[in-house]
């Protein structure tokens, strides 16, 4: 394990989002099973924490942006700051949806189609945001998720309000399409990783990178598909399982996403106004971590290293090297043979 790589590639934003979703999923499933009697406002506390961090980060970043104008000249500062504002706007609209959902579950005084209006609006706006992100080489995971699931949000709102009597297998058709395309991508990654493992011209680093990607995407997509099948059968009344058991595969996916956040890199440098990579910011606050960041741990030694160490430590070899150093330097004399 190389701690330096671990610090450099860590993405704190993704870590907070995926950890919050993991805790929220567990609490929400327990609440649906009546295992806990908490109010939905308490169950949604991980979501509130996520949005609180987003708002605080954007507020501090905007203060640093306007307080120190010379920071705006640093590299792609304008692109990073604009990306932060776009992300903040989308999160605020998403927060409105989550507040309406929580109020609907707690009081039941709204139609679901009214609750889903902010989410449908996000889906429309996310299409333009994805185009902007591609143009400026920015990540857009949340925006892409909302954009491809716009039709799914409409189907869900109509089915929950009873405007349609479709089975849940039909309601989730847009999601089935997305999952099938994801499975095709996973199969491609697995096949390509297998080809690279049998290709001697490819270096070990590329092989390991593709193998890790194939493994990560497999543990990400397959559990989501299993969860979707169980949830559909549960809602249609075909199986009798608790919601805690149904969301168990999602825990595998969220755990995979949390682990992937340690190698995700990227991230916006203007959240909380740090203006640098999170690893550099962390090391500047805690200088003692620099010592640990330069340490790499390995499970064992190679035979070459052990042989080299044994040769260097042997007295005979040391004496031989010392005698070579004490030898006089004699010029090379070339003797021509007579004809």
C-alpha cells in the first residue's frame, strides 16, 4: 500500500456523497420495515449532512473568490468556480425535491407528481450541464444520472399517484434499459481486461489498472441489478422479503463507490476555497502526514533485493570491495607484435 498515492488520488466529495447515501439507505430500509420508529426528518439526516457540506463549501469558496481577487488568475480558476456554482444550483434543486419527499412521507399532503417536479427540472437542466462539462473537461456523474432517468422519474410519479395501473416491471422499463447498457459496458471491460492479461506487450501497470476497473464495475453494476429485480418483485407482491434484505446488494455497490473514491482523483479546488488538491491541502494543515505519505508497505521482498542485501552484508564481499579500492591504478600498455 502506497500512502502517497492514497492521499493524492483521494476525492473527498465523492466519499461524503457515497457514505451519506449508504447510511441513508440503511436507515430508510429500517424505517420501512418498522424496525425503527424515527420520523422521516431524522431518517433523512445523512442527506441533510450532504447538502450542508455542499452549501458550506460553496459559501466559503465564494467568500475566498470575492475577498481575494488575485486568486482568480490561478490556472483554470474561472472554470472551477463556475463548475462549483452549477453544482451548487443543482444540489439546491435536489434539496427541494428531498424536502418535498420527506414532507410527503411524513404528512402525505402532496401529490407525488408535484414532489417530482424539481427532479424532472434537474433532468432537463442536466442535459445542458453535461454538454458544458464535456466542453470544459469536467466530471458530471450526478448530472448524467439525472439526464438519463428523466422518463423514469415521470413514470414513478404517475404510478405512485395511481394515474396508471402498470405493473412495476413496466414502470421500471427506463431503468432496465440503463442497467442493460451498463452490463454491456461491464462485459466489455471484463473482456478487454482478460485480453490485456494475456498480452505480453502490455506493461504490468496497465494490466493492473484494467483488472481493477473491471472488478470495480462488476461489484458496482451487478448488485444494483440484483436490487432492482428484488425491489420489483417485492412491489408486485411476488416475494415476501423485508426492505432491509432487498437493499443489501446496494450496500455492496455503495462500498465499492466509497473504495473507488480513494482513486477517483479530480474534484473542484474551490470547495471551501482550498484552491489546491485535497492531498496538498491536507498535508499543509498536518505536516506530520508528509512523513507517512512517503512510506510504502509491501507484503514481502523480492529475491533480487534479498540477494543484494545479503551480498552487501557479507564480510567477504566487503573485504573484496575494500581491496579493489586499494589497488593502484596501472595504465593500459599496448604491445605491438613484430611482423
